């Protein structure tokens, strides 16, 4: 910040610069939202592979895992999606995977013969 002999003018310039930066950040956030939505809607999209999103490579499942539990809107929306009856095929596939890989922890060990 340029300091001059007029502290009121300096303060006004500083406040104007902060307002400009805030407005720019809001515009860039909107732009980022549009880029992310386009990447997620792509027919080539995969939730576990990195997506080119602007200058970043972002993996949606990593971002989802980070957001669940710390962002109320994401958590509530994810809960609604996963408890919808349409999620039954996903539940069945996930249950099959978990049962296959963790049956000992879930159901116990077979009895010794």
C-alpha cells in the first residue's frame, strides 16, 4: 500500500483495493463453479480419476471425502442421495465389495474344525 501524507486518502485507497479484490475473488469463484460443473457433467467423467479443472487436476472423490462432515450442504445432500431408494443398486454393489473384503471383521471367523 502506498503511504502518503494523507492518511484518509490512504485508507480510502486501501479500502477500495480490498473491495476490488473481494469482487474479483467472487467472480473467480463463480468461474471455478462453472468449470467444475462442466467437468463433472462430462461423459468422460470418472469420480476416482483426476479431472482437468482450469489449472488444477482435481479428483472428485477426494474432494467429496473432504467435504463430507465439514460442509453441511454437501453432507446433507449426500445423505439424501444415499438414502434415496434409487441408491439401492449402489448399496448392493458396495455391500458385496465390503462383505468380500471384510467378512472376518463383520461376521467373525469360522469355527475351528
